[in-house]
């Protein structure tokens, strides 16, 4: 089984299946390419993913789109416990994961993931600030209703945490107002060994994607 991904520094969609694979130690070979590079273009020419990463290859089976990949990995490796066991919790976990997948457009556009830079004083639009508020409301709803004293959204680590991990990475770069519980959840994500490894790899990269670099004064990030 092989997973094709883009830059650690920029590619939020790539982060999700990589994090799931790394955290659970799944037997998946990871192939990383610079986004928009000729090498990646040549690799994706042979695939049906519409020139996008990530792509999972399992023999003749090709799976694209991060949420579909996560579902597939959960089915292939059920011991990784992709979703909560409780029926209601599982339904909510799927709902918030799908919401992350399809929503928060203003936040995505205005605050691309960039692990190597911080942007002090950067101002989000009202729409993006509303997205930040909704993210916190989702986290609060999950943790108050289903966490059962565990550190993750549903107590134990699930696909829902994978889906929201890149949001935590965005919050590393831009100033946002977080309540105490949201800040605590961000600390849980950032301190996870697999997340730290992703950040470490991102900090080591030198490839630059101009469209993911904000036109705002910034300072470099040198520590995980």
C-alpha cells in the first residue's frame, strides 16, 4: 500500500491520512512530492485523482480525497478504531468530520497552513472569525458530550481529530482568540508525537508555494 502526498509544510489534505498512518504504525509506504512540481505531475498523470493529492494505492485500488482515504484505512485496519464505538458519538464524529471537509472556506482561504512562518497581527475577515468560532463550538460540543475525560474530541483518537489537526496548525501561524478548552485541545494535538514529527518535517523543507504564503509581515518558526 502506498500513500502519495504533497509538502509537509503546506498540504493540509496530505497531513490527514499521513497522520493516521503514522500514529497507528500502518504498513503504508509514503511518497512525498513538492506541490505543483513536474515530478508530482508525472505521477498523477497515471491516476484518476484530477491532479490532486493525497492518493492511496492499494494494489489495483486507487482512493483519493483525504476523508475517503481515512475511511478506507479504517476499514482495512479496523484495530485502528477509526470512529467511536458508541452509535451516537460515531454519528457526531462523522458529522463534524464531513463539516470540516466541506466548510470553513473563509478560514482556509485567509489562513493557509504554513508551519515555517508566523504572522503577528494578521487580521482575519469577519467571515473567517466566524469560522474560528464555529470550529471552537464543534470542539466544545464533541468534548462536552462525548470525550469522557479523554484528551481528544471523543476521548480516544479518531478520524475526527485527524480532520481538525490542520486547523490547529493554521492556528499556530495566525493570532486567534481561543477559549481555554479550545486552547487545551490545541495543546493536545500539538504535543502528539506524530503531529510533532509532521511539523519537524515541515520545518526542514525549503520548497516554497507562493499562493500559500500570506502577503503579511512574518517571522520564521524554528522550533516545534
